[in-house]
C-alpha cells in the first residue's frame, strides 16, 4: 500500500521528531501557525535560527564575569582615603 505524504504531513513529522530542547519553539509554532498551511522551508528556517540561538546561549553560559564585592570596594576606598 503506497501512501503519499503532503507538506503538512512532513511538517508534523519534523515537529514530532525534534529533541526536547526545541519544545518551547515547537509549542510557539503550533500555537501561532496552522500546521496544515505552514511551508516546509519556513519551518526549517525557523528551526535553524532557533538552533543558532540555542548554541549562542550555551556559549554565553560559560562566559565568566568578575564581580567585585561591595565590602572589598568599601575597604579599598577607606584605604585610599586614609592615605590622603
């Protein structure tokens, strides 16, 4: 039995096959778009841009920032003031 698949079948199959990290994006696509009218190229473009954002977020998570404590800052100011 040969079954032909239309674009909406492919869209739904792609959405079901995505990993869990795409869940928020999938939900937003499902709520915003009629999956029967969604163009496959549009879906793929949207998913690619989301994946780029996820990769950027992963890299940003590992960037460290140095914060100075207020106590150290206050002691440094007192030391400078006492020298004057």
